[in-house]
């Protein structure tokens, strides 16, 4: 089984970093930043990058332009330069939780898991209540084969209040990897309870049931996953019926 891919989560996290100045004392940089955000919201990323770059050329300490330009670069899949912008923010503002978190997500999407883990760990050091950092660090740990470490992080995130199909599903996958099938099934159940159309969870639960000796339950789950559009289930069903 595979974990949820992070790309869509990355954008949601980045949008939290849109910094808009308010009040009647806006500077030229503030007004230009507002214009860049409008271009970003219109999906005109290339022009938005030009706007934010022009701000930075005039004021190298205007951090919102770096944040927002990083968003644009990430939408254009230019993760390397997005990371550079976030690194500049970190160098100027060493305890910036959001910059570390988003740089970690970018590292994770680049499969640079050890660098991602280092940044997630730094976020947790800054804010021990950041359950998102625990969840995402768990994903990176999973991908380097540290399944027990991943499970520990997922459970910490859940205990802290993260209630999502993603964290339950990811925890179940890691439990699968250490052959704890009863516990994996429990967490697949939780993921499905939240998202009844999560086809991969039905499929994964079916495989876990099969490994636990419940062939009938496995076939039922794998059939459901196929009905919900998980095409990989078709071949497995053929094998189970033979």
C-alpha cells in the first residue's frame, strides 16, 4: 500500500501563508504584494512571480514576497527555487514555524526524506502542539523504512486531535508493514468511517484481512474497492476466485 501523496496538502498549507497587509498605511511593497496575490489567485503564477520578484529587488527584507513567490513556484513545480525562498525566510527569521513546515513538505515531495524529517523535527521543537508536523514526519519515516517511528508519530498526531482519513489510513499502512494486521484493519475501519468512498482503504483492508486469514471478508472489501473505482482490485479478485 502507499501513503497519501503530499502535493495537494502542500498547496493548502502554503495558502495559509498568504500575507496581506491591512490598514490605511500600506507601503508600496504592501500594495505590490496585494497585486501579486490577486495574480496568484487568478492562477497567473508567472506574472505573480514577476511582481513578487520586483518587490524583493527593492526590499530584500520584505518576507511576504518570499512566501508568496514560493507558493507560485510550487504551483509551477519549481520546488528547488521555492525551497530557496523559504530558506531565505528561515535565515532571516530562524524560528519561523510555517517556513520550516512548508520547506519540509517540499523536501518530502522531492523524496528528500531525511531533510524533510529534520525540518519537521524543528517545527515540533518550536511548537510541540503541531500535529500536522507529526503526521507528515511519520510519512517521511515510512518512506525510509522506519515503520515503528512512523506509527509513533501518527499515533501522537491522533492523540493530539488530528482526525482525518489520511492519518488513519497512513497509520494502517505502516502497521501492515510490521505485519500487525488486526491493528491495521482497525485503522482502515477508522479511515473508511470518515470517508466511505476511500477505495484504496477498502482494498488495503481487504489485503490485510486476507493476510489475517479472512478470505471471505477480503473478497467483500476488494469488490467494494473495485465498485468505487480502484482498478487494481480487478486482477486480485480474479486470483482469489481461482
